């Protein structure tokens, strides 16, 4: 198992300003949307994480990178980590965040999503959406000329997954070859984790109750990525078999926002999938526990696990800031405004 020091030595061997993944991503991603992890190449996923690590180590290097850039966040769901990480991120890089609460007025209700998009593109540089329907993300992207970021939809949670694998790289040195186990509902978080793990060469095993498996289209896409990156994506219905020898064990709530009406039905179905001390003992001795938060303690995870030394849930939460800063820098062309990148990104101009 690689240490943080090993990873830092590996990264400093090639400065991020000269890294081919980062430079290629800076050229291709500027002005593009991030609706799904599937929108990214493996190199671009690596680039976001490499840049995230550098942003975390050297925040002063990026202080003016997004001067005068305007970001609007339109959220239909309540948020702590997503909202504050995006707001803090752009503010500390010279830009500005505008929050529009949509919890009582879903997008498309007061006026069409297309009209909203065509208005917003006249005022802001990037639109961040947290919505129930993935179709809203897609429609906004089709009708807007500025980048759209999927901060969360019913189908994916790409920003979370990027931060999660950045955290795994901090702890293990690389995601390639890791055995990553997800236990619980085959939901939006699960979807993005499968895609991201497959892009980075991690072996991803998902254990869900019968009838709660991840979407087959996502599974197929993840398996195609995994084949290219010499790893695998497996689906099981036995949580104990899934975590056997795992380097990382991940879970999420079994009742996502918007599904509260299913709480009574789901509780007994997901009880055998609770991550507790007995389940964690099936994993490798060095295994870490992960959760996207908020957690329902005593339901999908016990206090003994989430508060244990194995738990890295707050490292994940911290890295939401750095991964999202890296994403904003790439989508908004911010590296060209950073002194250490100026020559390599602008071709020496």
C-alpha cells in the first residue's frame, strides 16, 4: 500500500504545469459541460484529480485564476457540502457565486428550462445545477452556451465521485488496482463511483439488494471503460462477498432525497447491507470506510464504523472543495490566468 508521501513524490516528479493529462484537459474542457463522468476521458479524470491535489497544496497559486467569473447555483435539493464547496472555491479564486434556491419552485415550473438557460448565459460564466431530474441537466446544457455542471441529479453525482477518488489517491497513492466495494442502493452516487473507478483503473464491486441494482446503461458504460483500463466492475447481492479483501468500503443512504415515501418499505430490505464492524472485518486490514454524507447513523452505517480510525468521510468532504476548484479551473479556462501555467497553457505567449 502506497503512502501519502509516496503519492506526493510521484506527483512532484512531473510538475502539474507540465503534466500531459492536465494540459490536454485544459485545452479540451474549456467551455464544455460536465453532465456525467462519462463525458470525460480517463486522462481528463486523472487531470481533474492531479489539479485538485495541486490546488490543495498550493492554493495561493490560483488566487486570481477566476477573476470576475460569475457562477450561479440553482438547487432543487438542500445542500451543505456541494453548495459551500462551490461557493468557497470560486470565491477564493477571484470569482463570485450567486445562489438561487429552487426547493420551492422546481426548474421548468415558472418558465421553460430553455428560457432559463438562455437568460442565464447572458449574465454568468458557469451554471451549477442540483436537481431531481437528469433530463433538466441535459436540457439546460443543450440550451446554454456556458458550461453546465451537474452537481447532483437523480442519475449521477459526478462532483462527489471526483472528490472521493481524489481522497483515495491521498491514502493509497493511486486508484489503479484498488479493490473498491460499494454496499447499498444502486443510486446516483453508485453510478458516478462506478464510472470514475473504471476510468481510473480501480476494481469496483457493487452489492445491492435484489431490485435495487444500478442502472444497466451505467453498468454497461462502466464495464466498457473498465475493459480499456484493465480493471473490472462486478455486481453482487451479498455485501459480505463484496467487501472481502476490499481496500475501501463505501455506502450511502438507502433512502435518497425525494424517495422518503419509501422509507418504511426499504428499511428491512437494506438492513442486511448495513456497514458495521462485522462487515468491515471482511475487508482488508488497511481498508478505509467512505460515505458521501449526510449519513443516517444507525441505519446504513453504525457509529462505531463512521467514527472509527478507518473512516475518511471528512477527508472526502474536505476534498469536495479542491476537486470542484479544479473542475472550475478547467471548464472556465482559469489555468491561462495562473502565473505558473501561463507559458504552457498559452503556448509561451
